C-alpha cells in the first residue's frame, strides 16, 4: 500500500514540476512576457487549477523562477508571484463551487484578468506608470491569454483526465 501511495505522490510531483517548467519556458521564449504591455502566453496554464490544486504551487513556482529574468527583478518576483498565488488559489476555490467545466474556466479567466491590478500596482510604484492604463493593458493581455488557454485546456480535458 505504501508503494502505491509513494508512487501517486511522485507522479503528482512530476506533473507539477512539468507544468512549472512549461510555464517558465513559455514565459522566457516570449518577448511580451514582461512590462506594461504584455501577453504572457504562459498564463494560459492558470486554467489548470480548476482541475487540481497541485497546479497552484506549480504555477506559483514557475512564475517566481520566470520572473528572475524580469527587468524589474525582485519586485516582479514578489508582485508577480504573489499575484499568481492569489489568483490561482482564488480560481481553485471558486471552481469548487461551480459544477460546469465551462463555468469553472470562465470564472478563472475573469478572476485572473481582474487580478491584474497587482501588476498594475507594481508598474505604478516601480516604473511610475499610470495605474489605470497599466491595469487595462495588463488585464487585456491576461484576458486574451486566459481565454485562449481556457479553450485549449477545455479541449485537452475532453481527452485527458486533468484531475488526476
């Protein structure tokens, strides 16, 4: 019995590590991953949290590591990582109260786009950019990435059980 449990934990850890690594890679290869005008393709992976809470920590770790490369340095590591932790945890919690897979994904898209205020606040304090313009810009990029991601994750979830 213990071997099965250990195997299950190891498989879960490997899945989380793969998602963290994929988040990092998608962020680093995309020149629009940082700044006031961003379309962080890796954010589409946030949709995975509706299927399993392990992705909260995977995505948070991926964001922290990817933000080492940011021109804002430690500020982006703190603000971006905090935003990812909060929005994925909130998305997971909200999704537990919605029965429809589509509803869960729509809620996650909205939550993640709305939470862009944290990045706008960072840009306001660190780069002295206008808060509302930054919020609209970052939220629009987040909304786009999350919407595309929701469609892709939905299609994948129809073939693969992402809850395991």
